[in-house]
């Protein structure tokens, strides 16, 4: 179903997400961060214009079939220490992105708090060193001052969040003048990206932080840790002695979490008045903390659960995993997802196979989601074309329409699998997943999706189309019975009517070195990469490409930018990468 036909607001009925007309919703997309952090800084570093970068990426994402973006806002870059919104360049680019997505019928899921540190902080402190102070930055947001667990319990952190939400809700878009709640394409709201509930580790002595236990650094340490422990001891002292420490902590956690939900989900619900679905993160493995199971499963404050899946063959900070069997990894996630007991619909807020250039893992994740009733899914994370040659930012997650052509073609096919294979018969073996309409094969990194309207493939393919006369979309790399191309870049053909097709042709591409840079980073894969100081990892060639369109006789081929006409020699075109309009006649085929 064309996503532009979905009518918001969405709602949950019978454990499923439905639109205002009662139709089952499916949205496929990416996480995207041109307004914030690494992506924002790297675009500026190269002297490129952010609005133009956003336009280019949205064009490309729509070619990839994307109708859904998940954004987590970097509050550290757009608030002051008290939590008040700062009207700056980051927020302006965010406003532009919001407005463009509405115009393009792209739906949005927003988490207004990301918590994680920012590149701007790192660079400013390095640049000024002894002379650095909080006031040296235009924005130095409130989460710089608190651990991630403190967001749920510390009085000043709670007050900062309330000021932030109130100022964000009062903010009018710089381009449209609209409030957030007036954007009908904003359909899902999270309070905090990957909310972390305090656990009993906080009652232990403070650990020494090393590369191996870096995650401990997000929890309260120093005075904050001692304050948390004092609060728990005071709570514990009010309970009967017969209550164990474990049960006491469980009650402490439930009270704290329920208070947070009531305050901030309540504020959001008062503001949005039912125009968005609320989505709550439980944990990285999708299971609720035992002490919060009843609260999370029965809470009236949210309707959906955020879940994520990463096929990490060698851990999060992996080296290259192209040789791993990602189908076997996906199979384990499939079984866990199928065994979930939550009654709430699940939204895949993030997913990827880390540190691989293969595309078939993305198709496997799409098939897994379709088979298990996941209706909204967003890959983490799309790399803006303006900086994609360097793969900066989240080094182990690399997807771009031109610079990762195999992954991009597989991602396009994966979107078709996700939308059209709901509850279908799926055969899973260690080397191949298949169904009536698709094939996902580890060997050769092969993905194929075909139905009457679509034919999508990630590499050379010999399978015939289902019905050539009914095709509306052809997307792939290499050669098929429909199109052949001597480059390795993506091409997309859309039918505009019976005899006209729009062709998007991307350049040939080659990798100059390992995109994730092996172990050049220390303990986290989302480190800063300077595009001015480091060499690119990917290179595009602008050489003309040889194409043959076996699907039809091409009468005329016109470059949409220059108006130049190209003519075939012996049925073959020599075309530079670009956008073309094909005027065609269907080939007559013998019965």
C-alpha cells in the first residue's frame, strides 16, 4: 500500500497499529541526523549547506522507498543548562527537515531527548582546553550535567526536562510557523531515546571505568551516585524489616518510574491530544526489568513498545563482519521476537547488522519484522550524501544510496519484503530465507523481491519478472532480464504511465579502505571523524555507464537536468550518472 494513502492520526486496535480509516499501517525507513551531532558538524566542516543536503537525502531516501524517519533530537545542542530551548542553527535545520517531510508525505517518529554527548562538546573542549567554560558554547544542554538514570529521579533533572518540553511544545517552526502538534505526519512520540531504568548496580561501590565496561559511565557516579543511594536508604527505612533489599529496590524503582511517566507522558498527552502514538523503550533486549514488568505491561500512558535488533557478529565495536552468517544471527532474533509476550504493538526504532557491507542482513531483518507483526521500522542510520564518502559518525553503521550500493539495493528490496509479506509463509534455512515473493541468500549477498508491480534485486539476477506488462518499479544493480548495467551503482526505474519511465542512475563505486576503520576507534563506534583530516573510504566514478533495457524498446532518452537526448547504438545506451526520462514502447513477446 502507498504510504501516502495512510491517514493520521494512527491508533492501536486489536494489538495492531491502524490509521484513521482503520487500515493496517506499514512504514519503512531510517534514522536520520543531518540537524545534529556528527552529521551536522561534518556537513558544515566541508562547507556544504545543510538545507541542500537535506533535500538531496530526502530525494534519495524516497528513491529507496522510505516513508518513515525516526529522529532523536540532541537536546545538548539545542538547550541551555536549565533546559530552555535555544533557537540556533541545529534547531533551524531540524525545523526545515520537519517541514520538508510533511510536504513529501514522510511520517516521523521523534524522541526529543537523546542523552548522548555531542561532537560539538568534544571539539570545543579540545579547542579551548584550559580556557573552556560552559558559556563558550551557544548551547550547552541540561543533560551534560546528569547521568542517564538521574533523568528519572533527580529533582533538578526533572525540572530541566519540564522546561525543555514546555519550550519545545511552544516552539513554532521557523519555516511554517506550526507547532509540533500541528504536523500531521508526526505519528510517534518517545520521551527519551533508549530510556535506562536505574538498577541495583547503583547500590554498589563505583566501578573503575575501562574500555570493557564503558557502558557503566552512563550511570550515576560521584555525588550523584551517593545521592541516589541516600534516597534509596531513606525509602528502605520506611519499609518493614522483613522486606528484602531486592523487593525494596523494586518498590523504589516502580514508584520512581510511575512518577516520571505520570509527569511527562501526562504532559505530552495533554499537548498532543491523541494525535501521536506514544512509544516506550523497555530495554536493549526488549524484555522489561522484572520489577517494572507489571507497570510497563499495564501502563495507560503509552500504546506501543520500541524494540531494536542489531546483528552484531563480534560485538558492538566490531571489525568487519562480511564473513559472518547473518542469517543465523537473524534467526536467533526471530525466535526471541516471536516469543515476546507483550500485548502492545512493537516499533523497530533501530536495526542493522554492524560492520558489514553486505545487504542481505537488512532483508532478513525486514522479513523477520513482517512475519512477527512489526509495522514501523527504521534502520540505524542513514549517512547523508554530503559526507558519505568518509563514513563519519556511527562508523559501524553505513548506508547511503551511492556509497554503499549493495546495501542500498538490498534495503530497497527489503522495504518491499517488509510491506508485502505480512504473515506470509517463510522458509528459513542457515543459508537462505525465501517466500513466494522473495529470496534472501547469504552466498553472493543476494536479495530478490518480485511481484506484479515490482522487481528489486541487489546484484546480477536471472529470475524472470512476474508480469512484465504490469511492472511499475525496477530497482537493482548489475544485470537482470529487465535491465543490464556495466557499473555497480544503483539504478531505479519508476513508471509514470504506460510509456514513460523515470530513470535514476547512480555512479560506479569502489571502497578505498575498510569503512569502519578496523580498530582505529577505542571503545565506542560513534566517534568523531574529521572529513578534513581523514581520507575518504569510498569513491564514486563519473564515467558513463552502458545500459540495455530488455524490458522495452526505448524510443527516447532525455536527461532531465540538461534536456540532452541520448540515442542507443545496437540497443545499448551510454549514459552518465543522472536523472533521465525514458519514452518507451513495450516489447512484444511471443506466447
